C-alpha cells in the first residue's frame, strides 16, 4: 500500500480572532500588539483557514465567492497567505482535489465577512488613523499597596470623587458597543479598586479581551478569586514580580510580608487554568537574583517571563528617579537570561531585557500605538494618549464626565493633537522627513521629554529616519 500524498494547508492560529467592523474587519490575538485592520474579503479568507481545506480548495471558494478566474484566485490566496503569516500556521491534509468539503463548520462564519470594504478607512489606518481604537486602558485607581523603587507612576495623584464602579461600567459598555477589542486595566494596583472583578467579568461578557497587570497580593489572598476569573473566561493575567526572596521583595516593593501572597497568586491562577505572564523590572537591587527568580517562576508553572529595563517616570511625577543598571551590567544580565531562555525553551517563554545601546532599525521598529489606536482613561475622567501623561494638558484631549468616548476620539481636541505630532515646525527635522512619521508620530513622547525636554523630539531609541 503506497504512502498517501499530503498537501500543506493554512490554519488560523488558535489564539487569533476575527471581528467584523463597519467597512473593515479586525484580525487579532490576545494582546494589543497583535492586531491588524484588514479588508472584509481578507477576513473571509482567514475564516476559511480552519485546517480542513488546502490552499487550492480555499482558492476555489474564494474565487467562486468573488467572481475571480481560477488563476487569479490562486494568486490572491497565495498572496494573502504571505501577508497573514503572523496569524497562520501550516498543517498537512491528504490531497483530495480542488473542491472543498462544504460541511466543515469553521470557527468564524465566512458569510459574516461578506460586506463592502471601505478602502479609504483601511488606508487611513496605515497612516495611524483608526476609526475605532483597538483598545482602551483604564487606570482604575492611583492607589497602591506597594511603593516600588522603580515604579513610573505618580501615586500622589487623586481621582474624581465621581469615579466609581458605575461610571467604569458605563465606559466599558460604550467601548464594547463601539467595537473596541481590548480592555486594559492598570493602576496603581488595579485590584484595590472596588469592583475590579466585576469590571473584568463585564468586559468578558461584552466580548472584550481584558488585560490586567497586578502585583498579586489581592489575588493571592483568596483562591476563589482565581477560580472566579477562570469561570468568567479570563485566559491570562500579568503579575509583577521582581525578586526571588522575601527579603529582597520587601526591599524592592518597600512593603512587608507580601512575598508569599504573590507566590500564592501565581499558584492559584495556574491551578485555575489561567496563563500567568510575569513582568519583572531589572534594577541594581534585583540584577543578581534574576537567574534564581527565573528558576522559581518556571517551577511555579509560569508560561512567560519578560525582563524589562527600568522605564522612565511619568511626566512631572518625580517617580522612578532611581539609578539604573549600567550598560555592562545590562549586557551581563542579557547573557544570563538568554541562557535560561534556551534551558527552559520547552517549558516557558523567556524574554531578556532589550539592548538599550542598539537603536531601532527599519526591520525591528517599535512605535507606540497609544495615539493611533488607544485611549488612556484616568480616575479623574481625563483621556490621554498614555498612562504616563496624566495631567499633561497638551496631551489630554477629553474627559469621560463631559463627553462619550466616540465624541472624544472624533473631537477637535484630538484632531489638533494629532496634527501637532506631525507638524514640521514642532517635531524633529529627521522625523519630519521619515516615511514612518504618520504611523509613529515621533513614538514615545515620555521618553523624548525625559531625554530632551521636548515631547516632539525624536525618540531616543530610534535609528531612523527611514525612507521605505
């Protein structure tokens, strides 16, 4: 008996979702970094990539649906496969010919993407102008039960007395009705906000993807919290964790006796089936314990560990003025973490801190999407481009106690802000002639300000200008 011939087929990744929108569609993962605005016909193609059809079979259906010749359909499908590699994997199926099995039930209904696309709207997204933000980030509270030496947030800030669970739910509902995908929850320590669990549950019930970064102390106080999150459909949570011992944890967080609660939180979450991502900040105090910390976290079942270089503080906050690690110390830690990454490759994804001496190149360019596709909302009601820019008048373009999200996003104040970020008279001359300006808008305003005193200076990490 001969070996059966196989044919490679495109398969939509399990963590990728497709969402119909007005005039376009969204393909996205679980994190705001993995989202793309696409033509509805491209979403139709991706919906056919359910693992039961070869590319030839997909091309047949694609061509029949859009009235294309067989050759044109095959050409377009091959191009779409290449364009969407970030969302696809490949599998093998027996070769059956060109006609597909029409009885397979896909994850996403292809017919839901058979509507006209708005090419002008899709093109505008290439220049950083999204009709609906991909996500909103809500700073639930400025309060925190830690006083971390590296924290970039100004914890002295006060919220509006009207900011409560009811108002927060109103904001979530408006965002969900509008088609916003991601619901980021930060602080302060977000779990100190009265009703934070209800906000997550409500966001999930409205089809949004909540993301939250917590120090774990509240979650680690009661195993039922993790169970409740799992029952609501929460898939992953980020925990801040920087030290492998209780003594060092106390020193870094300037708290007492919370180390075990953080470990409990990780245990409770993993036991409930929730993926735990640990975000760890490299400081002079923690640099020598990084390897031990990674060993501990892998033992606890953490799925992903990111070691990051200490960020600059929020504008005018006076926060995070601690001395950073030296370039030599950073290089040593990067080498150690890279070895751990290789050692634990089968168990955990581990990301060394970035090499801060290396400028962005055109191929690994890292612009901030805050001004183009996100909104940061504070307990004062103010809306800004970044959770480090509360109180910065030039970058505050609305208030949710005075107007709705849609009106703020489409309002004159935001339009004027967007114009300022590309104005040749304000921005760095190199940015003004860069081909990526409208998608980047000079990138991180906070880093630029802290490095130069100007919000509109060239990002200190950028190796541009680029001319692609």
